[in-house]
């Protein structure tokens, strides 16, 4: 039989990897890509729990769909922002984006 | 049908609990007549769009189609009214459009006494106004467009009154709102008219928001958007409805206040006079402003039971009473004839709302019914005058009795009906309101009801006074205008005459104990109405009110009539060339200058200024100016004073300060600076570092949760 | 879902689809050569294989295969080598859900139409990979153009399919064919009509236009416009890898034509044939209907000039998408009303 | 249940067959030194997650991932990368130096450890019933439009806002128009 923890552990592992990527990447596009991995991890958890609970309303799957939709929106806006930054500063390095500092 | 039996038994229980004053009308289902009543809202709506697309190419450029549509409504409404009086009709039809969760979204039509009354009024008054508008709007640049939006206006109102549920009601409500916006701003070349349209729309929107909230609260707590469902839940004693009833009822009433221009929301209605006069006539008679009254009447089974609606009806009474008096007072000082009539309408709406508030359901709707006739008549008369003298101002009028006899006599009938002269329409309906209020006041001595009784008698006085003023300044004395006055064409006069007949006789339809047609009419509803019926007219009150009215007319006539000292008398009634100083005199004598009150009234209780300065302008920016002013003059004054004192003290302290105290602060400052620089290193403004820290927090807390 | 044979089953079916694709692509290539030749008053291939030059596509294929498989020195070799596989995989996967008969379908997915769109969007990825990894400005520009074009035309494609789904009430392609085989009774006559005759004519036109654009065929071949970009993202490809792109293009043409046949022309269904026979006749019917579409696309190729890049984007965003949105609105209205 | 029991189940092999590539690919996403390759690894990771959804019977979610992520999001990524002039070769400055990587790695491992601990504590060896057949899409649609209709509308609103925001941000500033 399949255990539930194998799915959750996979989700947790992907989430941690994504977090590592978010923390260590300097290229803004890749930071976004790492965020996508984190979201995919969350989706795996949602769908796995949906199956686990045999939810008649399919809450887990539907929230996974919402997460996908919001992730698509986030990437759209994110890439647009990155393009804007690239146009202004000719770099997409997040280290140079420290305007929030002062 | 078991369902029907169950409902009847619930109603029976309800009747037992609420005594014999509640009466469930005996009614049939209206048969095919009711089943096809969906045509009433649909035909004008369809025709409105047909006019929009094909109006320019049709005979009479859209007027024909519009009038035909209204004619259809008028005929159908009359047939329904007759059938209702004979058999009684209570029918409701709903077509499911879709579902949101457990809530059904439905389109439907209600055919009962209340909606038939409105169909009849919109149809008949609308038809007459449309006929009139043909001549009035002749030569307008947007003639077809006017009739398209005017038909939409009537159609929206019919959608509203035929609605069996909140969703459709709100759709109709918004249709009326948007078409009124189009119509008020019809002459949009003038910036003032655009402002007026915006003002009407915005003011209504504020109230509409409350209506939405109220409708949502009520529907959610009752579990349905359907009015009949809500009432059924109510009779069953639904608890959630009891809990939220007050707030729902209050919010819905605020919505009604917006459309019916009740006291704090009245500001848009006089400005709405910017639209063409036929629009004003229809808006004030059967459409738009009556929507609020209609809404309260539609929900009357809810408002009549304090165990559900709480003390909302007290609030309704007070608002209505304040409106009826305060707006009547404003009508005294206006120079624009249409504005006088507008404030008069708001005042009469106050009567209706207050009547519904004290539980005088029939009286309120009876007044709505009669008011539709005489107010439409007065507006058409005013339109006829404006058409003739090319001015809205009464200081440009005078002596028109001779030039426009038909207008004069019909206007006089309207005036008599409005002020309540026996046996004209207003006499009966106003008497019934005051009687009902008085009956409630004596049975249930509550401050609000007494307040209303006193105010409505005072209101009757004021009404008589300003109407006497209007008639005197318009039709008597000397003509002061520039244009050559002439009687209006027949197509305008005929509707006025027809309405005059209505205004003269409509009241006879509901003489207590004698005819009571309107009572039967409006109480034909699926849910019983609790109210007191009078077996005969209340002679005692008539004996009070009629002298008050006559006194008002007399004082008005004395002050403004041709024999008064104030009045400018020319050379005996003929048109004269009036010089500028004389014109100034005319304007001054036209206004009744009570020493203290006058500036207040002149400025409309400063409410417009309050809205403008308190709400509108700040949102456009100058709130900063106001803050600056306060800052400069009030806030700064304290420091300035303090500073003056402190300066001398400071000089003395400076010596100590420079040496001992500064040292301390310098050390402190340096420490703070160093700490800040150090901390800044920890937070270098990099997003990733923040993410890392927040996730570290997540890890720590998660670990804590797992451990404990 | 996880039966022991699931994967085996899948692999066998994919293998069949692969064979199917190859078996169809060569005749279509040959047909294009001959049809275009005749439309332009030429004879076309004449010598190869003796009569009518029937062996010309095979000869072409052999020619490509025996060329050297070049990878540019600066190219990102793994990506460069993987790109054609991605493209061809996306194409093969389409065949999985196309029904050739009531039971003749590799896998009748509940959301077949959705699967179709999801899978076909992967091809874009392969094109971008090819364009970027070639280390060539023309290739990169071609890849970007292709991606922009494919994204732009995927939307009308999707919306056209959505309109069909709304009318059929199902996303299963078999279900869509069944919806078209349901008899419509008008007065005394009772007929089965394909969707193209029952309100989907606009969707059909949009789908075919968007399909031609998705295939990057003339008049929508800006990504590989020879006069501007040499060969676009294909510039650096040669030998087997080039022939894979080539093959994928024709396979996609067939696949999408079969999709059109299924969505709009009634799929395997023909009137008057007993249902039991449909499994037998079905494949012929689908292929016959698809052949009409293929012919139409070839015809367009020899008729229209190439669109400019901005015209191409305008057509998609300013015309096709708004029209298809309105179309969906109208069809939904009727779907609810009827 | 021993490891041996676990390994006799064919579904678990299928799980490993999908999960291991997914995990490896996502590690490559965060560690690859070529920006385009990193994004292409993301395709594999997301494709793996889509296949896992199919395995759980969530067909609609799985194909949505393919359509939205692989079909649209990745293309967006690639176009973004190409417009910001990514080099073909390996880049040195894609990631922070090792001094910054170490705490990040530690944090990630800690996060995984805590979550794993919590999950094992609370679920133990409970099993997950794999569905016999895929979820019918119609039922998901029904659920969205009844129970979740308001979140759905909110999401659609967010998408609209993102659409407008994306366009506003990415468009070039037009030179001021001369009337």
C-alpha cells in the first residue's frame, strides 16, 4: 500500500529545494522559477490530501487549480517587472535591487 | 395542493396572533391576464432598444413607438386594475435563470394589487407625459435619443415593480438609476446639467450600496432572494431573520431614502430639474422617486412586525416627518418654479414614507396614487409655462392667467389637489394619512408618531403657503418676462386636462366607508397587512386641518397676491417693459424673507455645502488645504505661544545646555547612530535575506508546535 | 488507474500512433509536391520510383538521413539535440485521443479536448529550445517569433475548441462525435448534422485559421521566413534532426486535420451506416474528412502571400480572439437557452 | 510495514519512477549554472508533478499543469530570459557565493527536517487510497461553481488585474503625444 507520508515528504523536499533556490539565486528569473517549484510542492500536498481524504467536494484539487492560476498571474507580473528592471538597470541581479534598504 | 394548504394555515396562525385588524384579501390568480403580465416590463424595454436602433427611421422618430409602448402598458394596466377590483389578483411567476449555490436566481413578475397600482400609474401618467413630450421636445437635437432613454426609464421602473425577488428589483433599480442619469443630463452641453446628473447618480449610488447590503443580509438570513419566501420564513418565525432584521431593514430603508430623496439624500432631486420637464413630471409622479416608497410598501409585511424589523419603522417615521416639513420650508424661498415643485414632491414623499412608517399602508399608497396625478399635472403645467416664457424663474412670470387660461385652470386644480381642498384628490389622501397617524398616536402614544402628526399638520400649512405663492406670482399681477407668452398647443393641453380630471376625482376613489376602491386595491396581496380601517372620514381632524390649509392659502395670498403691498403692480395687468431695478424688486418681493430662517433656507440648510465641502471636495484634494489651515492657525498657535515663552527660558538654559546636557545627548545620539548602523547591516534591503529570516521563523515555530 | 498493464498499454499505443503518423506523413508530403505542382502548372516529381515520381518523399528522406548530423560549435549540444524530440513527441501524443471509431481510440480521456490543447502547447517549447540552443541570431529570432505566434494563435484555437465543448457538453472527443451523431428532428425530417452545420461555422473558420498559424505554414510562416531569417529556428539543423522537424510538421498537419474532422465534421460518424460497422468504416471516414482539410491547407499555401509579423499578431489579438469570445458567448447563450 | 513490503507494491515503483526525476530536476533548477537549462529542468520537474497528479487521479489538475505551466509559464520564462540576453555558456553570477549558500542550505534542510518530523509523528504509516478511476472533470466543475464560486470569481479578478498589470509594466513608455 502507498503511504501518505511519501507524498508529503516529496512535497516537503521539493518545497525545501525551492526555498534553497529562492534564497541562493541571484538571477531574478531563477528566483521566480524556484518559487514555482515551491508552489508545485504545495500542489502535490493539496492533491495528495484530497485523495487521502476522498473529499466529495474535491477541495484539494480545486485549490491546486487556484494555486496554478495565481502562479500564472504571479509569473506574468513577475516577468513584466523583471523586464522593466532590465530596461532601467541592464541587470536582473537581485543583489542590486536594494532600494528598500534606505 | 398540500403546499398551498400549509401556507394558508401558517397565515391563519399569523392572523390569530395579530388580531382581526389584519385582513387577507380574497383573490383569484388572474388567469391568463396575469400569466402574460410579463409583457408589461418587457415591451417598453424592447421598444427602448428598438428606438435606439431604428427610431430615427421610424415615423415620428421614435415618439410613436414610445407612446405605443406606454399606451400598451396603460391599457394592460387599466385592464388589470379593473380585473383586480372585480376578482382580486394575486399571482407570482418565476423563471429560473441560474443558481448560485443554494440560491436560485430568478426572473419573474408579481401581479398583485400593489404592482397593478404601479403598472396603472406608470402606464397612464407615462402615456400622458409622453404625449405631452412630443410637443415639448419638438426640435430637440437628440429627440430620438430622448425617447429611447425615456422609454428605458419607464421600462426600468416596470421591471422594478414587477420584481418578485431582490435580484430583479435591484436590476430594475439600477436601470431606473442609469436612465435617470441619461435624462437629467440630457442637455449635456451645459456643465451644470452634467453636474446635476452626476450628483443624482452619486447620491443614489451611496444609498444603493446600502440597499445591496440590506438585500444581501436579508436574503442570506432568510435563505432566498424571493420576497414571498422571505415573508414565509418570517411567518414561520425564522430566527436569523429576527437577529439581522433590524440591520437589513435599516439598510434597505436607506436605499429607499436615496431613490425617494428622503431627508439627508434629498439633495439630488431639486438639481435633477436640469432634465427636460416631461422627465421631471414622470420622475416625480410615477417613476424613480416612488420606487423607494414602493420598496417600503413591497416589504411592508416585514416592516409592520417589530419582532423582525425592530425599531426601523420608528426611524422611517422620523425621517419621513423631518423630510415633509423641512423640504416644504425650502419650497418657500425658491424662485425656480420647478424647484418649488421639486421640493414639494420631496415633502409629499415624506408624507408617504412617514405614513408607511406608522403602519398606514393604504394611506401612504393612496397618497402615492393621488400625488402621481396632481404632481404630474403641476409639472406639465410648469412645463407649459416655461415653454411659453422661456424661463424657469417666477420673477420672469406673472399675470399669465390671461395668456394661458387652460394652463391656469388646470394648474389651479393641481394646486387645490396638492394643498388638500375638499373634494380634490389630495384632501382625501392627506386626510387619511393624518387620520391614521393620529389614530396610532392616540392608541400607542409614542414620541415619533406624535412628532409626525404635528409635523404633518404644519406641513399642510406650509404646502398651502408655498402653493399660494406660486400661483400668485405666476398667474396674477404683471407679466415681467421678455418672451411673448402664449397658450401651449393642444397636444400639451390635452394631457394636462386629462390629468386635471384625475387630480380632481382620484381622491373620490377612497372615501372611508364609502368607496374604498384603493384600499381594496392595494391590500390585495399574498400576505396580510395589519392596519386600521376608518369607517368614515375623521371630521375632527378635517376640522383642524382644513382651516390650517385655508390659513396658509390666505397668508400666501396676502403676502404675494396682487393686493399685497409687497407685490409689484404695473399698469393693471398688461405686459409692460420692465426695467432692471423693477426686476430686482420683483425678485426680492418673490422671496419670503423671514429674518433668521431665510439664510438657512436659502442655503438649503447648508446640506449641499456640507456634502460638497465635507465629502466631495476633500476627496478631490483640498482636504489638504483644510488641514493646512487648521495646522497653521490652530495647531501652530499653541507651539507659537509656547515657543515665545520658551525662547527666553531657553536663552537662560542655553549655557547649561551647551555644556552638561549636550554632552549627555551627544553620547546618546552617537550610541543610537552606531546601533542603527549596526542594525542596518543586518537588514541590507535584500529580499532574499528577509525571506530567509521569515522562513527561519517558520522553522522555529513549526518546531515548537511539533514539540509541544 | 494503476493497473499493472497501464504503462505497457500506454507504450504499445504510443508505438502504434508513431507508426500511424509515419505512414501518413509520407503520402501527405508527396501530395503536397504533386498538388502544388499542378496548381502552378508544373508536373512535379517525375522520375523517382518510375511512375508519377511516387518515391520522391522516400528519396528525400534518405537524402536527409545520409547527410552529416551537424551540431554548431557554440551550440548548447544537449538542448540542441533534444529539441526535435520534444516537438515530435508533442505531435505523436495528439494521436492518442483522436477516435477513429466508437471503440477505436487509444485512450478516450474524459477531458480529451483539454488534453489535446495541453499537449500541443508543448511543441512551442521544442521550437524555443531549438531556436535558443543553435547559437545563431536568425535561429533565436525565429524561435522567438515562433513562440509569440504559437502563443497568440493558441488562444483562438483553445476558444474555438471551447465553443465546441460548450455545444457538445463534454470534453471527451468520442463524446463530441456522439453529440454530432445525435439526430436533430426538424419537422418530419430527422438527420444527424456535424457541428459545422449546427452553429459552429465560426468556430470552424477560427480553428482552421489558427491551425494553419500553429503549423507555421504559409501564409503564417514568419518564423521560418527564408527571405528574412534564412530558415528561422531550423537554420542550423540538418540530417535526421531536420527531417524530424519536417516530419513533425506534416504529422501535426494530419493530426490537427483529424482533430478538425472530429470536432466539426462529425469524426468517424457517417449517416446511414449501422453503428456496428462504424469501427470498420470509421478510420476511412476520419481520414477522408481529414484529407479534405489537408487539401485545403495545401491549397492555401499556393494561394496566399506571407503575412507581415505585425499583421499576423494583429489578426490573432484584434480579430480572432474577440470574435471567438463573442462566438463562445453566443453559443453558450444558445446552449443554455435550448 | 517494512521497506520490503513497501517495495512489493507496483504503485510505489511508479511513484519512485516519477518522484526521483522530479526531485533531481528541481535540484538542478536551483543549482544549474546555465539559466536556460535551469528553466528546462523546471519543465521536467513540473512535468513530473503533472504525472504524479495523474497518478493520484487528479487528471484535470495534471493536464492543467501541462497546459498552464509548460505551455505558457515556461514560454514566458524563456522569452523573459532571452530578452534579458542570457548567455549560452555557463554563468558565474547566477547564484550567491558559497558563504550565502551554506546558511540557505542549512535552513532548507532544517525546514525539511521539521516538516518530515511533524508528518511522520502525525501520520505514521497511514495509507492513501488510490482512486480506481480519474476524477470526472464535470464534478470538479460542479464543485467550483457551487461551493467555491466566490473564490473562483476572486481568482478571475486577480488574473484580470495581473493581466492589466503585466501589460502596463511591460509596455514601452510611449513618447508624449503631440496633439
